[in-house]
C-alpha cells in the first residue's frame, strides 16, 4: 500500500504523480475524466489499496457553499466522487476480504459455495428483469413478484408485452430452497431499481453467518474480492 498524506492542487498532484506508480496516475486521470473536479481543487490522503484501488479526499463545497473534503474511490480507471459508506469500508481497506466479512456478518470463505450460488442466481435473473423493463417500461412490482417473468401477471397492471414462453422458464430458489425476496415499488410512474436478496438459511431478515442476508447490491463487492 502506498500512502500520500498530502494536500495539493490537482495540477500539482498530477505533476508529482508523473513519476509515481501507474495506479496513481490512472486514478488522477479517472478523476479528471469525470469533468467534476477542478484542476485547482485540493486532494489529500491519497492511498492505494489491493485490487488497483485508490482512495482519498477532494476539496468540494457543501450544500451551503462552504469548503469540505469529500471521499472519492477509484476502481481501476473508474472514479466515484460519491461513494457509499460501504464502498469506502470495503474498497478502501488493506484487507478487503476481512472488511467484507465484517460488513455483512459472514465468513465468505466458509460460506463461499452457498454465496456464489446466490450470486449466480442474481446474475441469471438480471437479464430477464432487464428484458421485462425494456418491454414494459417498468420492472415487475413487489406484489407481482418474480413470477411475472414466467407468466403474465394478473395482479396490478398487465404487461404491455409478454413473449411466448415468458422471460424465463422458472424462478430459482436460494441454496436452502427458499424464494428470493423481491421488492420493487414504483412511485408516481417513476422508475425505481428492484431489490433482490436471499434471507439466508433461516428465511428471516438480518442474521449472521448462514442466516445473513445476501443482497443483489452486494454483487460488486464480491466480484472485487474474487478478482484480488
């Protein structure tokens, strides 16, 4: 890990990093490519982490216009100027695998077979859900559930289009034979993303170990750990 406890303008920082590791150069270019960080902005606490990750803080303004340092995370060549607290916790860690386990109350290596099966189901469901969205301008609603991908729903609004044979032939269950928890609550015609999760071996929200919830939104974190 390389740590730079500095506070420099963007142009000065880029000049300084010209002779440093390529990861740092890539991070600065990624920040510049967003078009949202001025070269006159200041950076501090620039730190490299496993998996080609660079984290730090950049000078911005709060909602009242006062100067404030905000977190950034650069994964490979993609900069995120508004990372979630979970992003910082896992990506900006010297031991991302341990950070992931602590964040989700699991032991990934011990539970890997089960969790990887859940992640594969999430990936398998992503395409039919996207196809449903393309055809119907919305995901299935909560009360319609994932079964709306198999047969035309009779609950709520009928689908505008439904292909012969459905979007998928059957809905997978989690490693404990339980249905995945699916939620999508459109509001006033506004498209909202769906939420998908396994509630673990006990089928209840919360829990630790095999009983912990594994959410669709966790996919990038597990992918990051597996790529290390």
